């Protein structure tokens, strides 16, 4: 199983929208966007559509702990994580799980031929893995019944 399969399942169930925000938007607007879409991270696009950063719930908590409520007026570009790890559509679920665990992050932008094509979360990865295990289990039950 690979990232392309995860993205295909997400697009079937949720549509293919990639939620982004401008780096000049304030943190209050970003929190509203996260809440509205019920997501845990939003991408920040820079010049030419490239990924300038990612803003996660963890980034917001860190900003609030350092600056209190005043953090909500700060531009997203000052709070976001700039060093964004990405993956490709052909990456395996196992390699993605390993990378997310090692890097201690829960969201991973997907890039194909230099273009952003999606964003997957650890929840997406776990859901795909559970479905895969259930399918294997059902196949094993069928095999046992017919043996």
C-alpha cells in the first residue's frame, strides 16, 4: 500500500481540497480555518505555489505558551514550521509511518513532480492500515472456511 492509495481514498470520501492559508494571515484566522474544516494542520504556500511552511496545532500551542493571547494577532508566517518534510505518492505506508514517528509530526504534504498534490495525516495512514489488516483477516477467514 502506498501514499497514492491513501490520497485516492481521501478524495473519494472528502474531496480533493488542500487547505492552505497565506503567511500574512493572523493566527486567529488560522485557528478558525482549522476549526471550520476540522483539521489539525494547514499548509502555507509561498511564491510560485511552493510550500513555505505548515502550521499545526502544536505550533499554535507553542506560540500561545510563549506570547499568551497576543499570539493570535501574529502572522502565521512567524509561527509556522518552515522545515517541512514531504513525501511522494509512491512512498509506502510503512515508510510514512516510520518517518512520522521518527520526526514526531502528524501531517505530511505529498509532492509529485514538484507540485503539491495532497496532505496526509497520521489518522489517514492508520485508517488505511486498519482497512488493509481487516481485508487480510477476512481473506484468511474465507480461506479457512473453504479449506
